[in-house]
C-alpha cells in the first residue's frame, strides 16, 4: 500500500513530512506541482498561478477557474488512491494525467521490457493483421522532436529502417 505524505507546518513545530492520516484541522499544507492533495484544504496563497479563461470575461471565469487546479488535483489524487489499491505505485500525479491521455500503450506480455532493450517484432492493424501502413504511421511519429531519447521510437526506427529502400523512402 502506498502511503501519501504531506509537507505540513504546525505552530511551534516547523515544517515536516507526515503521513496524510495524521493531518489535523489547522495544519498548513504546502503543495507543489504534481503533489497529491492529502485532505480537504482551503487555499491560503499561491505563486505563479495561471488561469486560462477560454474567451469568457475574466470576472465570470475567475470563480470557477480558481478552483480548477484544485479540482484537477483532487481528481488525480482519487485516481492515484484507486491505482494504489490495485498495488500500483504512483510517484507523480502528472503521470496519471499523461497515462489518461494516451490512446495506445504498447508493452510486452508482462507489461515491462525484459532485456532493457525494446525490440519491435511487427506492427498490426486493429484486425490483428500485419500492417506496413501502421508501422509507417508509427515511424512518422518518431520524427517529432523530443528533448530526450525514447526507446520506443528507437525500436520503431530500427524496424522501419530495415524496410526502407536505398533512397530512404519507406515502402508501404
């Protein structure tokens, strides 16, 4: 079971990390980007809070928009707790948001790479047939610039590179 901790300030005790179960009324909790909201809280202050109001007047959008980061964080923390009950370890809330935004997740039968090197065996269509079109579409996504190396992209490029002709064109 994953235990959620909170950075809390108490009168006379300074700031420290405690399990969220030990929070009491009057504790001042410090939250950072990606932190799980450990309990019902009242927002006392914020720094660098940005509000996107979607074209509405700021006066009308502010009451709802001020609560939006809190609402999103609470929803993500509920997801983290649900995943923790299934023995999943969630270290960062933004990872849940990223996972929730995926359309396709590719893993081996155990869910993890076993050799430390990912190797793509084949690309298949939704009907389960081998598809050079799907492989080419996956290869096109590898052309998007990334700040870090991506082993999934490397595996796709390795297979797609084997199917390219001498001019570098991809055969579909």
